[in-house]
């Protein structure tokens, strides 16, 4: 059965603009290296991942939408894997960086996703998240739109997202708020989790 993202996949990159700006901000915040293995979790069509091709050792998109991954494969140079964020088929500590762009609110079980992210990130790994801020007008509109579509999205403010990850063993490195979206950069805690 097709879901919303399978349905919009063929036109998603045309209606969801701003990928280049998101990549630029994420790239600066993440200090990506040529040797990095990067996971774009919930990366759908590869609209952000495509910018990493040739700039990092490996870029992988993990997404549950077959339609979005069909678009992703057209970009070339991206490993496109159909899976759910709550149970990922990668080795422990495999990734240096994980990005989640406008997707965390879609994941069904945030606790399981956090455990998977913690498992997959290497010892000094970083997690970079871009999300809509539901406390801002445009962020609230994104929330309302997804409610109209009967999505079970759970949006976090910057402070509540940082607190969520802190309780799960991550240190806040930086948080940058813009008009409607914000970026949160987290690292695995040095306390030895």
C-alpha cells in the first residue's frame, strides 16, 4: 500500500525546496570530512544526500518509502536502503555522522530511534538534526498540515529536542534557530555510554 511519501515521491524535490540551503547549513555545522561515513536517516529522495556525493567517504539514505528511494537511486553515488528508523541494518559504530533532516517528527518510536542512532554512531560521532519549530508560525503550520493528513507526527521545540537526546546519552554541541526551522548538533556523551 502506498503511503503519503510514496504518492508524492515523483514531485517531492520540486515541492520541498531549500535542499541546497539545508545542506550548506548542515555541512558547516557538521564539519564533515572526506573520510566520514554519513547516514541520512529518513532521507527519502536523497534531496540532501546528493550534495554529499564525492565529499564524504560514503553517504547512505535509510528510508521506509519505496517511492522516495526510487527517486534517491536516480541521483547516483548514494546507498539507498529501505528500512525503518527503529531497526536499522547496519553494524555498530559504522557511521561517523548521522543527519536527520525534516524527518525525526515522522518516526513512530523516538526511543527506539535514539537507541539505534547511539548504536550506529562511532565513539566521537555526531548527530545533526534539522526540524520545524512548532512554536513558530510556519512550524505550527507544518504541524497542522500533517495533522490534516492524519500523520502521527510528534514535533519538538529546540529545547525539548535537546532534552530528549540529553536523557539518552548525547551532549548538545550547538543549537541554531531560524524563522521556522532549527538545527541541533549532538555528540555521544563522554561519560562512557
